[in-house]
C-alpha cells in the first residue's frame, strides 16, 4: 500500500500536468455565421462606438478589413473584446458568438489569444 507522501506527490504531479495542459490551450471568440447580420452589425457598432476595443484593424486598409463581411468583422471585434476582458467576466458564448479552438487568423489579420 502506498504511503501518504507518495499519494500526495502523485496528486500534485497530476495537478501540475493538468494546469500545464490548460495553460497551453487557446480559444478564440468568433461570430455565429447563423446570427442575423443586423444584430452582428449593431454589436460591432456598439463595441467600436464606445471604444471598448480598438477597431482600426477592420477599417478600410486595416489588416483585418478583408474579407469585408459583417461576420468576419464581428468575429474580430468579439474576439478582441473577449480576450481583453474575459478575466473581468465578459463572456463569449451567447447567441451572436461562440468559442473555437481553431485560430481564425488569416493573411495579415492576427486574432489575439490568451493561452
């Protein structure tokens, strides 16, 4: 039978492995492509209009302007706001957006993540 010290050591080791695994796990918040375009646009306008995040990347000539679609722009805005404020309780999983494990970055448009 294992002694108490061995059991504690094994539990701490497993906990450290789990924490290291979770700390390297990245997620992004993207727009739901099935959401109403008007709702997505309203959310973009609200978030960018109140300067919650810097939306210059989705403006013409910005690195995330193309593809010039509401879903693509909303994905960038939702992710940026979520990454900056998720520790404060901002959520991603709502009707207009959801979390993904695949990096949505493309070309020169880099979506930030917090692994």
